[in-house]
C-alpha cells in the first residue's frame, strides 16, 4: 500500500487538502463551502496521510472532539439567548472590506464535529480491521 | 429531463430494494444507500429542475431553488453518518460470528 | 420565545458534558441534574403554552415561513414533559445497573435521544421533524446495539434497516408536499394545502402516514417492534417502550389535525386502529416472557391512541391524548419492573420465575398498580383513559370499534394476570437483591398513574385544551406566521 508514488503524492496533497478544507470553512458564509464540506475535505486529507505514512501511535479520544464541536455550535447560538434574541441569531459586520460573521463559530463547531467523527469512525474500523 | 430523472429514481429504488432483500450485510448496506440516494434525487425533482422565479429579485430569470439543495445536503449528512454506523455494525456482527460460532 | 427550544438544548448540553466528564460520580450527578432540568424546562413550556397558546421561536431571527421555526403548542409541550420525565426515571433505573465501561455513552445516548424527541415534539417545520426523527433514531440504533451479542446485533440490524426505509419514505413525503405547496413550514403548509393540487398532496400524506405508522408500530407495520424491544438492556427497553413509538403517534396526530385535518370519523384509520389493538393483544397471548408480553401490549395500546385520532373530533383527540400520556406512564413503570426483575434474576421468562411477591412485596404492589391501570381498572388513570376513548367512540357512533376496544381491554387484564400468577405468585424464589433505585424508578412512574387516576381532572383539562388547539389549525397558523 505505502508505495513511493503514494508517499510522494501525499506529501503535496495532504497539506493542500487541509488548506483547501480551511479555506472552504472561511468562505462558506456566502460561497460554496461551509463547516460540513470543509470538515470532510480536511478529514479526507488526514486519512490520505494515514494511508501513506501510517496512523499516529497512541489512543486518540476523537469522540471528545465531537462533543467539543457540538458544544461550540450550541454555544454560538446561546450568545443571542443571553442578549434576549432568538436562539442562533447571528450578527454581521464589516471591518473595511472584510466581512465578519458570528455564524463562523457555528461553522467551526460543525467543522470540528465532522473532522472528529470521520476520523473516529475511520480509525475505529481501521484498528478493528488490522 | 424530468421523466428521465424520475425513471432514475425508480431504478435506484428497484436496485436498492433488490439488494436489501439479499442475505449479505454489505449488499444490504449498499441497498439502503441506493434507496436514500433515490430519495435525495426525488427531493431535487420536487424543487423543480427548471428553477423558480426568486420572490424578491427584480429580474425575472428563473433561479435554482436553494431549499431542496439544503434539504438534500442535510439528508446526505444523515445518510453518511448512518452508513458509517451500519458498516461498523456489520463489521461487529462479522467479528462476533467468529467469536461465537 | 427561547423557551420553545429549552427542552432540546438542555439535554443536548447535558449529553456533551457527560462525554467530557471522566469521574463517574460527577458524570452521574451532571446527568441526573440535566434530566431534572429537562423536566423543569418542559414543564415551564407546558405552563407557557397553556397560558398563552403556541410558543413560537423563529430560530436565528429569520421570519417564518422562510426560517426554521419551533412552535410548541400544548400537545407538543405535554409530550415533551412526559418524555423528559420518562428519561429521568429510566436513567435512575440505569443507575442501579451500571455498566462501568460504557457509562459515558449510555448517558450521552439518553440525553441525545431526549433532545431528538423533544425536538420532534416542538418543531414547527416538517423537514426538521424528519431531522429530529433521525437524531432520536440514530441514538436509538446506538443504544440498542451497545454491548450487544451476535443475535442481538442481527436483530438490531433489522431494526435499523426498517427505520432507514421508513425515514426515506418520510423524506419522500416531505419532498412531494414541497413539490405541491412549495413550503416545509407546518403552519404555511396548513394554510396552503387546501389550495394545492390533490394529485400531489394525497400521495404525500399517504407516504407520511406510512412513515409515521412504522415509527408508531401500527398494523400492518409493527412486526419490527416486539423483536427489537427484546434486545437491549432493561432500562433502555423501558425508555424505548415508553416513548419511542409515541413520537410516531404524536406525528400522526400532527399530520391529521394541523396539516390535513380530519372532520369526523376516518374509516381506514379506525380499521388500522382496531386491527392494531387486536393483533397486538393476540400476539401477547402467545408469549411466555414478561418483557415480550409487555412489548406486544405496546402495539395493542397504540391502537387506542390511533382510535382516538381516527374518530376525528376534538373531544376524541382529548381522549387520545389523555390515553397516550397515561399509557406512557403505566407502560414504562411495567417495563421498569421487568427490568428490575431481569437485573436481579437474570431472566423475565414466566416459566423460570415464581414467587416474586413473597421476596419483594413492594415490587409486587407497584406491578399490580401499573398493570391494573393498563387494564383500565378504577380508580387508576387507565380507567379514565379507556372511559374517555369509549365515550368518544359511542358519541361518534363507532360501536364496532368500541366493542373491540372493550374486548381487547379484557384480554389485557388476562395478560396482566398471567404475568402476575407466573412471576409473582407461587413458592418464594431464592431471594435476590433489588436496589432501592429500581424501586424509586418504578414509583416515579407508577405514582403518575395513581395521581392521574385520583385527580384526573387536571390532566383531562390539559388534554382537552391541547385537543381544542389541534382542532383550530387557523390559530396555529396565526401564531406562527402572524406578526410580520
């Protein structure tokens, strides 16, 4: 499985994939992308890295990431509740040409959930298979 | 185009049902996947392929209806999670079969 | 009003905390406190919905029907309150049967399933109903298979496959309705379905009814239930048996009151209800195992709830809602007794058990209270529930259905006597310990059926108000869509 071709390709594709995933996360507010797509792209890049270079040793608590991501998502909606607005109300503002939205926090939460859940699933099946 | 896609939905359902009625777990998982893809395609059809006129915009060119796409994305996400779960469950059944003959 | 989403967010956050916490004692404290908070949140919602009508939350401040809406009417709030109550007490029963390696997952599953159920009860959006159904089903798949053996994994796979197909049918129903009306907001649908083309609406309603029918386990779609409920750990089975099918019943109520209101008796729903009652109870007769008998009775009693719905008058709906709430309490109590017996004696087979009433007199008392309530003996809540359903049936002139309901309740009594003589009568067994927590969990639910029996007026008043709200879809539409 771990051929030279795979390793050489992975050296380029893995970092590029992770970067592309992060880009999708940031532009997702009004362009194609968003937390889910970004999470899948990033997780796929990481899995490719595992295929090429092997999985990192030691037990990783990926399920903790799932909780953390969900918590970030819910928390991003609770801010509005504290201000007396409906749950998940988000704010938009511009700093110069840069558009800032609080819904990015929600997307980050989704991103963390998707990455952790995908990696947890792949890792578990992987360990069960070997 | 509508009729073609409708036929494709039917085909996906037929193939999925056939696989689901088989004996092997992996086939059943794939069958369930095909059925849910058929349903997703049907949601897309339900939104209308030609697009609808956007309610708030002045220029009356038809635009793709975003709601079915949002619905499908949600359904795909759910299907993705369930497929992962089914594969794990199938694997577990396989492993248990070896443990307790 | 953010209250509408509190019964969803509280269990969601509790589930997250439970996964993160390492110390067992802290985790239990947080989990039980979260369960208690969910109960309080949903009771608060009941008070709000009773006082001010539908509690509407437009998530993210997007106006309805474009944004996502939570709309808690009295029926949804009541269901979410009883759901939280059941989750809390079955969790107490779980505390008596700890599973050290899997504890954190059980807790997370418990609260996530509650979040899914409450979401389904409180959402004002048909597509979100599908999503919350998935949330609670995925959690239920997970709870069913946790720590399963090979045979259990096989049964669980069937359960999962059946439910995935049902969910797909549900999604197609939503899609067709969207094609016909161009909306998935329930209030918007309720307002615009009458003008939509019946050629699309009819198949859509049929698909939705089939999907909800599978989840509610009505005839002829109930075959999955008795097998599935024989698999999981006792407290899980009690949680499922109490609540899971009732989410389907709730969805059927929503479909045939708010979205496609019935006006008067609907023959095919009544036929389905009658057959569900009869076949469930006949299935129970053939069983020799406490848990299996109770599982078949779940099916049988779903029939009464659908009967109330099918009669098609607010008065009958009130009877059906009363029946549903009573049945959740009584049924969960019985399943918790069975769970306690199984934990201590390792079986629920009536052939292997005997004399439990000697060894555990109090457990016998709780069982008799809940069983008599289920069979409809005064002064327990089951008596009023059946009386109301029968009364509504007589007023609608559905004498055949009423006769079936009465005959089935006689057979139910026989079934309960069979369990009692089989498991509780006879020579005392070698005594095994039953934890006070198990007793507490059973009492937590049996107390409800006594309270609703002696003081049934309060619940009847709530059920009647909830049914009156269901009978006024225009009011629901105004509450959700009005104000913009």
